[in-house]
C-alpha cells in the first residue's frame, strides 16, 4: 500500500504562485508514474499533470500548459507541482496520484489508470 500526503495549498491572489508537494511512502516510488488531479467546486475531477517514473516524460492539461510544472525527486519520494500565474478557475482540491504499473512511460492521464490517491490539498485563488 502506498500513502500519499499533499501539502502546500493555500489562498493566493490571481497571478500568484504556489508549490504543491506530495510525499509518498514505500520503496517502489521510483517505479511509479505520478500525477495531479483537481476537482473544482461543482465540477468533475480533471487531470492536471503527470510525470513518468524517471521524470523524463510529462503531460499537462491544456488549461495549465505554460503555467504549471510537475517534477519529482525520487531520492526524497516526492513529487511537486509548481503553479504560476494562478487564476480563479484554478481553485480546486488538488490530489496527488500514483500508478503502480512499474516504469510506465508515458504517464497516463486517465483517472482510472491511477491506483493510489492522496487526500488532497485546497488551492483557492481570489480575484
């Protein structure tokens, strides 16, 4: 079982930045593709970004391309989401996810391809 714990959410003004972190348990972290999903109030959960096991391949939703950057540090069992130029429509609960299929590349973007989910961290962007 893999435990994922997100942190770094908060309240920011439009145009500001936040860096989300996800700390993972287990020794197999470096084998897993990792990603972020978000769910805005009254909306379905949507894909945000994903990164391959090695960090060599990334995927982004069109809505965040050029503003968000996903990265990972396998030595620290952590994945990050740097969010710049935040907009009110970015307001959501952001969840870290892990794909247990070893060495998958490219990382998936479909919700049903991920096996482990964190509890989420709230990001609120004011206008």
